[in-house]
C-alpha cells in the first residue's frame, strides 16, 4: 500500500526518495501514527515533503490514493482484528452507556441506522430528535445531545457521541494563487547572498570546538557577526487607480520584502515611471525624489523590482505628456530604459493573472520593455523572478 502511495507522490511531482519512504515505514512501526487518518496525514507529509511548495501536490496525491476515510477503514481492518477493536471500545464505556447503546440495538444497529437516515435526508436540519443535523437530540449530528449518538463533524459541545463520523476536507495549495506574507517570504528566499558584517555577537560553534580542542580542552569561545542577506533591492510600487483592488497583496509583498532584505529602499509611483517618485504617499506632492538622484545614489549592484498592474493608456508609456497627473517632458519608456542601463537585473511583478495580460495593450508594451521579465504575483511567479535576479 505504501509503495503505491510512494509512486503516486512521484507521479504527482513530489520529489521523494526511498529514504523518506523508509522513515515513514519506521515511524508507523513505532506507532507514531496509529489508526487515525489525520495523524497519518500529518506524519506522512512531514516525512515525505521537504518544501512547503509541494504541499498542494502531496494533498492531491494523498486524496487520490487514500480516498479519505474509506482507505482508513481498510487499513484498520487489515492491521487490527475487528473483535479486538470492539472489545477495546466497549471497555471505555460505563454500564449505563452500554445499556443505552443496546437500547437501539447495539453498535452495528446504530451505524446501520445512521447510514439509512443519511440516504433519506435531503436537506440540512437543525434541532429535533430524528434527522442528522445540529443542536438537537437525534442520535446523529453535531453540537446536540444524545448519549448513544454518532457525531458528524466539528468538535461537538456535549462530547457524548459513541462514534465520530467526521469527513475531513483538505484544502489544496496552488502555486498559481495570490499569496500571503509567509509564502512570499519563502519565494523571496531564492534571492539570497549571505554575508557577515557588524559586531561579533553570534557564537561560532565549529570554531569554538576547534579552538577549544587546540587549547588542550580549555574553553576558547569564538564569536562572529550575525549572518544576513546582503542582497540590495530597489522596490518601486504602483499605487492608486487600478491598483486599489490589489492593495492587500501588495501590502503583504511589501511586508515580506522588508523582513527578507536588510538593504531595501522603496518608492511609489502611479501607473508608470517618470522623472520623479516618492517615499511617502501622504506628502507625495511636496516630497518627491528625482529618478536621476536614485540612479546616482544607489550602486549598480542593486536589484530592481517594479510592482504594478501596468494597466493604463499606452500613451502614458510611449509619449511625452502621457502622464495623467502632470506634464512629463520625456516618455515613461525613456525613464525605464535609464533604469535598465544602470542596473543589470530589473523585473516587473504584476498582480493581474498572466492569462489576462494579452488583453491590455499597455501590459504588453511594459512586458516588452522589461524584455519578457514580467512575472505574475503568484508563488511560482515570484520564484521565477527571484531566480532571475539571483543569477
């Protein structure tokens, strides 16, 4: 069974080896996950998946192979004798509970009646004493009370069900969805270049051990500066207008970038880059930074990232005076080329779905200016963008 599961993961694109399979089998022998589908799911995912980006593929392969709770029944029937299970179950019941279960005809009758009512019931039911629902006194349901009942889903309030019949739903992760701060951080880790600078305030364990050994066993503590990501990033964020629906995901991106990159400088622009940008939207009309000053101040080893939907009139990119807010003496295209002349790696992150880019002329123009280095604001898109910047 586990061999087929192993091959199913490989076919789904999860990079697993026999080492992970052996770890899983050894854990099952030690009863780390025993006769519980949730426990087995989390334990097998821990053993078989080494990168969060493969969680979605694992979930799909897991669902296809085990078919939720039906497979668990097969596993239990294979590993544990049925009479032993029933014996152990009855040991945990009081005499009063046993009598109440027998009043309905026994455990087998209880389960049989539950399946029958599920087939008869056509809609959600709340309260009452017969149908499968919530908050009532039927033997079957959720958050109600019946001493000889079967709980369906949730954790329940009265804790009196004799069997839990809970269909677990797994939500698949997709590398093409808009993402949260944590996933953005994971994607941005592809753009890393570690260095140690500053005060020596971190223990160098390897050097301490070596120095102590060379010092005839006398402790010789060695310290080093903290290691940090030395990559330097210029981040330009489009705000206002058509970007309003994307505020949340852009905030998550900005938050993740500030955490991940120690050397980060951010600026705002509207629709496209012109002769000036700003660092504070509240004072955008009074405190602006000239793009020429940025080119002179920040060295050529900075990586440049533009974030925006690039949805505007084409004239805003290719014509002088095309800006909707002021008269720009030079086209936005000219300023973008100046950025590209100074910095080797420049990318554009677009929150619009990639399949929609072809329907907006300005997006196509911006993508051409970026020489094809426009990426969607998804996990996969960010990983591809960061990989390009790190080369």
